[in-house]
């Protein structure tokens, strides 16, 4: 069948009921296919892999292999009736058989932390690897030690995303460790994303002079534990950065070309993050895109969003801004009370958004400000355009973008 598509270069596989090995063999028999994307993280959970010898007989000349999952995959496994331990055991067998055979050709990898064969991968050479995304959670302390070992072998990596969560304890294992002289490691980075970063991680001391994007974020999103219905809280560990810790990381890094920044942090009291916000607005002259998630340590504190907007408007290079300011009157995610949602929506749409974008209109290049809104089922980013645009300046896509 695939021979009828002579220019086919990518296959996206999202069928749970077909043996993934049969699909993979079919794809790999087509010489022009260099990219395979598996969109359901439970595909390998319900099928046993073939023998290692059978896999070894099939060439894997892929440039892209993405095994895409969501942070909620364990919930989905529960609904499928697949025991978590069985799932991880099967998935680990699949990835141990497949991934090392990609070492010579693959440029883009997206793999789950729970089952990635890091120890074996760290013993191989990955000369073409440019983009690496690892997400999931640690299952053992051995994985914590294996990740720095693997990353230290990738000096040519350009884009790195490490989204790893923990149940307990509330620790922040460093991605690259705490070595003294990491200058030769990860020296070519253009984009870096780290969830619940360790401020002492050596990854923030590598050569970042070519970095254009940095994200110091959360995984899962911190707001999932501030739900309207507390019974729906995520239950994940939340070692969120304090604003001072976030500032210390930014000060360690030399990023003259930074154009995109995401920071997620906890403000101890009102005004305690002024130094951080001032450093962001004054320290990155090419910053065009800013995403800010600011949470209150004091849940009874009112958010002085006017003060925050006045600080941010100093960044004259900004083109697009996303703000999650953890407003004191926000009902939070998963609010089933329609009257509560409607009352807050009116304030959000008609007062708060226009007021913030009106202040930040002082940024000469700014196109819009997006504010996080928690709907009943999902959160999204309604957009408020600056005053230089004609009406209507408000738009709201119902499609969530949780990134």
C-alpha cells in the first residue's frame, strides 16, 4: 500500500488495535520514510515486542522517532485496564530494542523517561542528534543518575526539553548534574526547556550564547493543584522555583540572543519578584515572546496586576506576552459552577484583560497579551490585542493550548 505514495516521508501511527511491529516493518520497507510519530503512548503497552533478533534484521534509517505521550497517560492506562507495571515493562522492551538502533541516523527524538534505555544510549555515539525531548517521571534513582551521563555525550544537541515529574520527594534532580566545568557539554544549544529546575544544575553553566529560547517551567502545570474542586488535584510533587531562585538561574546564563522566555515561579509576597521582572525586562534586549506564570505563596493575597504590567511594559522589544498571574478571584480549573464561571469571565474579559493590555500598549512592538483562563474542562489563552488594532480586539479560541 505504501508504495502508492512515492514521496511519503512521515508516518503517524495512532491505532492501538494493530500490532505496532507490523506497522513499523511496513513503514521501514519504504525507503523514503524517514520519520515515524507514534501518537498514543499506550501502543506499546498492549502488544509484546518481537524478538531482538527480528528487530535487528530490519534497518532503521530514521531521522525522526517521536513516541508522544501526555502527562496524564497513567490515568489513561487505568481506564484501559492496563496495569502500570505491565505497561512500563512492555514499553521498556520495545524501546530497548528500537532506540539504540537509531543512534547513527536519528536527528529528532521524543521519548518517555519511565522506559527510555538511557544506560545503553549513553554508551553509543549519536552524531546526528539535534533535538531531544524527554518527558514523564522518574521510576528509580538509577534513572536520575543515568540522565546526566547521557546528556553529557551530546555536544552537538541544539534543542533540549526535559519535562520530568516526581511523586515524592519534593526534590529537583539536576539534568546535567553538579559538575564544575561543563563548558564542553551541550555547547550548541539553541533552545532549552527544563521542568522544576534545580538552580545548582550544571546545565545552566554550559555555553548558552546561542540560546534563543529558554523555558523554566512546571510539569504537570502547577495550576492543576489549585482546582475549583480540590478532589481533582493532580497529586504530583510541586518543587516550584521561588522568584529568587529563578533570578539566580537567569543571572548565571549568558544569553545575548534570547528571544523567547518562559518562567514559572512562586512569589513569596507581593513585590518579592520585582527584581526578577526588572531583570527580564532590562536584561534581554531581543526578547520578543514572554510567557509568565506567577503564583502566590500567600493564597489570600490580592494580585497587583497593574504593578506587574507596569514593570513588564519596560521591555520594548516584546511582540507577544502570555500571563498566568494566578488572580485572587480566579475560580481555578475544572469549575462546574456556571454562575461562578460567568461572573469571573465578565471581570476577566471586560476589565482585567483590557486594563493590562492598555498598560502594556507602551511596548512599541507589542501585538497582543494572552491571559490564562480556566474553563470547565480545559484551560486556554484568550487574546487581547493592543490598542493600535481596530475592534474587535478580543478573541477567544475554545481549543486549549496547554503546552
